C-alpha cells in the first residue's frame, strides 16, 4: 500500500519532528524508531518509554445484556471483573482458532468521553483490539450480536476514531505520570483502571501494557491526545523518558513472551497450543470455541509454544523459519530477535509436543542452514518487583 493511502494518527507531525523513521504497519503510517531500537528498548527497561497507540481499535459494549454477550463471545470470565478491572482475553472461532486477542475493561464511572455514562455502572465494557484486526473484529462482534436475539439489550459500537491511546512504560513511568494527575497511581493494582485527568486531559488510566514493564495505558479524546503526548514527554524528560517506536515495542514484548497476533496466535493456532490456557475458563459455561478446545484438551494438545536460544552463530531467527529435529520438520519459529537485554538470539517456536522440554535441542533453519538451538524457560525477561 502506498504511504499516501495509509491512516495517520494525530501525532504524525510530532513523530517527524522527533526524527522518527516511519513505516507502514497494519494499514497505518507509524514510527518504527526514533534514536534506534536498541536505545529505545534499553530506555524502557531502565527508565521509561512513551508509545503512540492511536492505531489500536476500541469497541464499546453496553447494555443490561452486555455481560452475558461478552461471556459468550470471549473465553475468559468477564463476570469476575469488578468495575475498573480488566483482563486479557480473545475472540475465538467455533473451531478454537483465534479471531484476535483483546483486552476487556469493565469501565468505572466518570468517563463521559467514552460515551459510556448513558449505561448504568457495571454494564459498560471497553474491548481493545489489534489495529490490523479492528474492522474484522467489529464486523465479527456485530454478526455475533445479530445471532443472539435473546439478548435484547446489547449495543456494540466501534469508537476507535474518537479515542486516542498512549502507553507510558518502564520503572519510572508511575513517577512521571504522578506529576500530571490527581489520582494516586501507586495504589492502582495491575490490570485495573481509574477515570481521572492527566495534564488536565480526561483519561482512563489503566495499569496495563505490552512491554513486561510497569506502567499505564492512557485512553483519551482523540482531539486531546497531542496535548497529552506533549505533557508526558516534557514531564518525563528529567527521568530520561524517550519516545519509542514499533521496533522496540516488538523486542520488548518478545523478551516478556507476550503474544503477537499473526505470530503466536492465528485462526490456525489455538490458545491451548499457544500456552494461553489460563485465558480459557471452561467452568464458566458455554462460549464460542468451548467445545473444540475441550475436545483438544481431552485428546491431547498436539503442539506447544516453546522458548529457545541459539547456541551457535548463524543469523537471527525470524517468523516462519522451520524447526527441525531427528531429520524432520517439527514446527516453525513464530517470533525471533536479538535480545537487547540478554544479548542473545532468542525466539518462540510452535513445535510438535513430543519434542518440547526445557534443555532439549533442535535446529532452526535460517536462510537454508540449520542452526543449533536449546529450549529455555520463559519468559526470557521478567522485571524485578523488589
């Protein structure tokens, strides 16, 4: 797609002014790096990084029947969420493959910009979806809504165009944001959110993220996201906060073993194969994909997602590189990179289950040459909570 045909976030001119190298991603024109992937990665691990996430999609699900609807279209237990809480979940096909991986927020009161206050507290949910899948997810949800005529009071609405989204991640993220908000951010638990202001901009401040670091994701009116970006960047300058592009976002999430849709998850990969069985709550009752996943669990899950490191030189493992052992192909790499933190070639691979096991060996075929690898424990990186 030509750059002129790509969608732009309201922050494009700010990215260019900061010297960003831009790239096409998921139908958007996005910054891939500013000062370099390695520098941005290490800044986020040791100080803080600021991310433009305005390309992500948001769907508002409201009404008295919003809960039973979401219980049916997602595998996690939405009933366990109190107002202000969030969890990771998925949209599944009936055969158990993944439509998309998502975050579901049960919204607290006080979020007029989300147009959510018309519904009583506890009956409004924000579903955050991947940029590349937004349009298909909205259609998928609306089609499922049409199938459930028994659920009279459910509204599914795409509000992506009206919502700006930033992330502030890293060990200094909370201290930086605290200078800009009256909310006591230190008391907000992980996977919880509060309605507040940051730099006088109304936000949903959610202690969630995609880097393995502590921090917040901020949802705000799209027309005010530039003010929010400028304020956070200025407030974080003394702490060494830097803008971070898509390149470091990917290396950060891979070190933390956070799945990427299209790599670790797809219509052909089930959450059980991807090691995300904790998302699937069979006990809660029926949901789309339940029967297929239950059958897969009972019959034996055929593949397993494993972490590995290369133990000899031979290049960087990339998605779709074949994995071989005992003279045959046993799977493929789903993600791979040079870890800026570990300074090793690491990756995730989906392989035949009988070959999985920490310490066991296989080879990754890189540009036609098998390169020895060893399976290792995951995640590759986990932040200290001390």
